[in-house]
C-alpha cells in the first residue's frame, strides 16, 4: 500500500496547487478562445442592428400613414345648402330634451302652407329637415334648397 506522500497522483496535484502559472491555457488556445468570443459578440451586434432596423422600419410604416391622415386638409362637402328658419308645428310648444333631425322629401305644397314661395324650377317635391322629439312627435320643420340642384333642373 502506498502512503499519501509516495502517491504519484497526490504529488501531481500538490505541484499544481503550488504553481498557479502552469494552470493557464496555451497561447494558441487562448488566441482561439478570444477569437471565438469576439465572433459571438460580433454576431450579437449584427442581430441587434437588424432588430433595431426592423423596429425603425415598422415605426416608419405605421407613422407615415398616420402623419398623412393628420396633415390632410379636411374635405368639405361640395354641396352648399340654403335653408329656411325652423317653423314650429302643431306640438312645437311642447319641450323636448333629446331631438333628432330627420331629412325627408316633402311635397312642394308644404312650403306654400307656411307662406313660402314655391321652389324654383317647378319641382314637385322639396327637401325638409324635421325636428322630431324623443316621443316621435314632429316639433318643427325647415326647408332645404340646394342651389346646385336648382341650376341642374
């Protein structure tokens, strides 16, 4: 039986423990390891650059249409309408809290019943905005004349 002092393995381990300079990698291994770490760092940098470029492209693709919508001039309806004032109807004196404006076509005689002259161009019907209360009862009416329609007739 060998004693711990005569054991070759124990002696080798003791010599390693005593001399830390011999524990490092050879210069060739160290150079290869540094080159590998730099290659990994470079590939990560390229991946980050790709990610940032994709994100920037996405931001531009979303922001450009939004910017165009925000800077666009609002479109104004091409039709200019002339309207009369509102004429109260039979239940016009009954108060309402919520009303709706309903546009409808009415006979030209409806204008004449309020003392208005007939529509130009000999139309048989005219447009009217009727104010209807929340109870469904009409409260007031105004007549709508579109100058473009008048010139087309």
